C-alpha cells in the first residue's frame, strides 16, 4: 500500500485509530483532501450549513489566563461584571426579528472564584454562581423569545449540566487540545486550571451521559504538534462513540491578538488549517459535522470546503465575534457566494443538529420540545420559510426562482447522486427508500433539478393538459368518536370547544345538496365525514341509496378506508363482501383519505385509534379487487419525517404494482392553525414551501409509469402554490368542491369553491390547456360541462344539528321528488 493507499476508501465511520495516527506523518497532499471531501459528500451531499445566531457575552470575567485570549478582561477594564438580563433579552429580541434562531452564550470560567466584583455582582442579583445566573438568563430567553440558547459555559459538574439542560437546546466546550503539555510553564494554558484536558474531557463525558447535544473542537497553532491534534480528535471521537452526543467538531485556527502574551506568535498557515480539517473529517467519518469559523479565514473559504468541511458554525447578522472581535462575520450573501464557488449550497441549521431534532424526546428537555418543533422541517433543519399551508403567506421568492430555473443558472451544479436517482426515476425504475429520502433533502440546484425532472415526466405522461373535476363535497357529519390529533373538523365530547357545532345531515339535506350539485354541473359528489358513534355499515349503504335516488347519474366518490373498515366491522362482514354491497348500492370510487402517513410510528402519535397502515392498505386492496378504484393521499408536515414520507410513497407504489387501482395521488400539506396537536405544541408548523413542492415532484418520480395523475390541492396550496406545482409534476387541480369544510375548520383561508372559470384561468395563466374531467379522468359529460359554466349561486346549506340523528339516511324516490 502506498503512503496514502488507506485513504482510497475510508469507511463512513472514519479511519481506524492506527490509520488515524498515521495521518500525523502525512503531508497536506491532494489525496488527503480528496478523501476528506469525498467522505463529506457522502454525509452532507451538496449542503454546507450555518446557524443564524446572536452572540451573548454574559461576562468577560474569567479565572483563567490563556495566553492568546482577549475575551477575558479584569474587573477594572469593564463597566459591568455581567450583562443584565433585560439587556440580553432586548438584544435577543432584535436578533429574533432578524431571523436569528440561536443565542450563543459565551462567558469566562467561574469568575466568582477569582474576583470579588463577580461575587458581589452575583450576590446583588440573588445568585451565588455564574452558572446559576446563566441558567436564569437562558430560561428568560427561552420563555420570552423563540430563540434557542446554546451554552458555552466551560467545565461543568453533573449538577450544573442538569441545571442548564432545561434552558438550552445544545451546549459546548472546546477541548482545544488533549495535550497536558500545553498547561506546562511557558505554554499557553499555564495558569488556566480549567484548560486541564482531563477536566474538559470529563465535562464532555458528563454531557454525553446527560444526553446533551454537544459541540467541541480543537484550537490549532498554539504550540501543539500534529500528532497531538490527531490524539485530541481521537479523544473526542472515543467519547462520541460512547454517548453519540457530539454533533459538531470545530477546527479553529489561532489568531494572534495584540496585547496578549502570544501577540507575536506565528499563526498557523492555511495548509495547516486545511490539513487539520481533512484529518478531522477522516477521523470522524461522513456523518460528523466538521466546522471552521469563516471569519477567521477570509478569502479562502472554498478551499476549506474542499478540505472536507460542511459547516460554518454560527454566523451573526447582528453581533460581532466577541472572541475574535478583529474578525468580522462575512455577510450571509458573501458566505452563500463563497460556498457556491466551492460547488455547494449554503443552508441554515439550528443550534441542535437534525439527527438530535429527529430524536428530540431523548436529546431535549421537554421544556424545549415545542420551540424546536416550531422551527423544524421534516429533516430537522429550520423550516426555511413562513409559508403555511392553507394560509395567505407569500411563497418564498428563492424557491419560485429556482422553479423558474432563474437562480439555478448561478447555483452550483446538481449533485451527482441526485442526477443518478433522477435518471433512474426517468427510466421508471423503482427507487429505494434512501433514494427517495435523498430527493426530499434536495435544496438549491438539486431542488430545481428534482422539480425539472418531475415536470419533464409530467409532460411525457400527461402532455400540456391540466384537468379538474366539477364536484361537490358533502361532509355528512362532523361528529366523530376518533381522536385524530390533527383534526379540527370532528366534534366529539373532547372537541366541542373547537370551531363549529356538531351536525349530522338528514337524508333530505344530502339529497338536496346532491341535486343542487347536479344542477350546477357537477359530475361527482365526494362524501366523507366523521365516524359518528351511531353509524353502522348500513348508514353508508343508505347514504349511497339516497344519492342514487336523488341523482342517478352522479358519480359517487365516497368513504375513506376508515369508514369502510368501520362499516364492515359493524355489520360483521369481511371487507370484500361489504365493498361489494357498497358497489351494488351505487358507490363508484373511494377517496384515498385517512391515509395520513402510512407509517405506524407516525400514526401512533398522530391518530393512534385509527386504522393502521396495514388495514388502510387492506381496504384499498379489497376495493381494487372488487372493481372500485380509488385515489391515494398523504397528509404530511406534522410529526413525520422524510423516511416516513418515503415509506408512504413506497407502500402506495407497491400496492399499485399489484392492483393498478389508484387513479391519482394527492399530497395534502398539514394545515396547523387549528389542529389540536399543533395547538398543544406537539407538531411542526406544516411543511415548508420547498417540502410541499417536493412532495408532488417526488411523487411524480416515484410513481412514474404507475400513477399518472398527481393532484394539487388548491385549498391547501393556494394560488401561488398551484402555479408553482404546475412546474413541478402536477397535472390535475382536483375538484371545484362547492363546500369545503374540513380544511377550513383547520384554519385554511383559500375559500370554499373554485368554479370552472377560476380553475381554467389558473391553468391558462400557466400556459396549459384546461380539461374538465370526470372522476376517472375521462371527459366530463358535455351537458354537465355546459351547466357548470352558468351555475346559479349555491343556496345556504342546512347543517342538521347532531342531536337530531336519524337512524336511517335512506330516503325514497318519492321523498326525493318531495324535496325538489
Ligand atoms: S380525521 Fe376523521 S376520523 Fe379522525 S377525528 Fe377527524 S373526522 Fe374523525
């Protein structure tokens, strides 16, 4: 093996200890850099992250005397020993208004042990230690703002970590070096008791035991050898392997500062920094975030990326780097440009990294759960926009520009793995779960490429025709004994305080609405409702009979798998027998709702008492078997993640391969405002705009050759969303609806009806041809099509109060005539 032969295929978990130690002898060769960059790409693809933060120097007093430090000051040199809490809060609130999500608390080590001024100031505020005061201030930040504290408090005991964990999303301490030699006389840590590597490693270990997402790193160029750097990194890795809590490793280069003992000491050159970044990457493998502060290396950022870095750390649009005040943060636009010059896409992260967000109940104190969920997307990164499904928020300009391919001309090239996955999807190959997850993580030019591929496929499979159907939603009751945590529609005992009164439509009202819909040009009624405790399978049969009597030629699209399951169960029938009865009664197709996310881990939180994944799929398989086709949906963006989305798509795909019964796939973004689980602080704020667009685009790619119709929900996506989706794989805008109540109950504002003129206007503005279809994607009946264009205004609906529940929903033909 050559000197660098062992670098050709480094395992994802990094080099062995023996090989890592050999790195100390290796120069900063291209082979080293290339191996590190490849390893980084395996873990982070084309992304380089940063955290938008505000820097809070709670106190500049410190009992240590590190020879390179200008942060620590003596009491004589400062106006106040500690920042008052009100000053901190004011600063954090300004930062919050500038989009900062992290408050980085930095402070000297235990100054009260050295300075009377510190002791007196603390006593005056009612605290005995700096860390007690820190816990108080961080707690106020947490309760009075949405910003997440990250605490760098130096060496800590178990008790101190336990005190700070409920008020911080993450903590950190720089190891700096594991070499005790640097504490000897004449060395930079001499006289600094807290720089004893054993004490610092003990703190890092305690944080691991306490399940604190943790940051550490090394400081290079302060007199340590390369071997000592490798040993320091290995010491950190050993702790991480035991506890899994290190979320990032910082490689910080020493900068000589005037008025310090090391003012004239040589700074490490660029090669030294690049070598160390590459070595850190090779030691920690593909999954660890390797970070270097961008303000300490101006002008060479692309080279740092090329050495295997994937994170720039905290960057503040507001406060300077108080540890290196001579080195200003780069402007975020500059950082994005420099990152793009390295072929990467800059994106934001939280102070707590995605894998810890995903497992937040283990890694975060309950006091932090809601805050972290509030900020997160399905990957555990910050939801990058304010867009909320069903609301009137502007779609983010950057995503719209990427969709229009304007920004992508300037953006870095599309990642190689994305190109390969897209090529496989275009060939209609089945994508793996990991491939689908990767598509959901696409950002920047990768995002644009996924949408472009979906758009190309849409063009190939469906041409330029965009369809819609004239339909009426009839939600026959909002009484429901299920407790789906996302549902603001149902009214059971527990939810009577939610919007609207409990109702249960009479057979006459159902018939009246269907007849009116027919007169207004509808070719379909879509019927779903709550699961009323008194409904049985016979109720659903009666509803179908009522509709048949009222509107014999209307297509009846009704009953989700939950209703079918419950109907069959209450009659003691197997699914196929019951579905056959529904079909004979006049049911034509089934809506694919109640699917939510077909992943039982998600369902256990979201809708624990509902049918499970297997049961939903069993109803659909049985329906397809008896000749009832159906749609499929996904309701996403709450407590789920990209893996659960991928599983959902694959489960629908697998069934479709067997039955071919799905006519369309309908992504339904979670509408949070009135959803109980969101109001309780236990769900995210719905998908980001990027995620909502991607759900449609990825579905188009996953279902290539199997499901041709990908539908956008105008109720949830709004005008801008629909427009964007028409460039991202969507070929259908769903129904005109006439009465939309379920999403409105959840807080949506996009209206109740989208009449044909409105639908067709949207479609024409996108340069496509409008097509009024029937449920099965044939042409709408010409007579109904004509009627739909001159429909009279809808008459007022009558929501029969629920206490007037009627045992039978079936009305006779004579009754129908009487209600005309
Ligand atoms: S989603 Fe459906 S089953 Fe669940 S509570 Fe709402 S109405 Fe009931």
